[in-house]
C-alpha cells in the first residue's frame, strides 16, 4: 500500500495520533477587525458595525 493511498480523513487522524498537527490557517482570524467605537468584531469588507452602527473605512494593507 502506498503512502498516499489512505483517504484524506484517515491521514488526518493518523497524523494527530503520530503527534503531527497541521498549522492553523489564520485566514478566518484575518477576516475580522475591531470596531473603533464598541470593539465588536467586524468583517474586513463591511462598511459599518452591526452592533453600534459606526461607519468604517476600508483599509488596504
């Protein structure tokens, strides 16, 4: 049996059991920013905060 012949689900479980873990992708964390007024998490492409209604500027970089 070849090394990559296991289903993807099994490879993930075996990797955890062997002590290897995948590095966490921080894309989800980078998709939000804090509102300047209330501190709530706001999606980076949103133009306003749902909690307090503060108008937010889109920022590049």
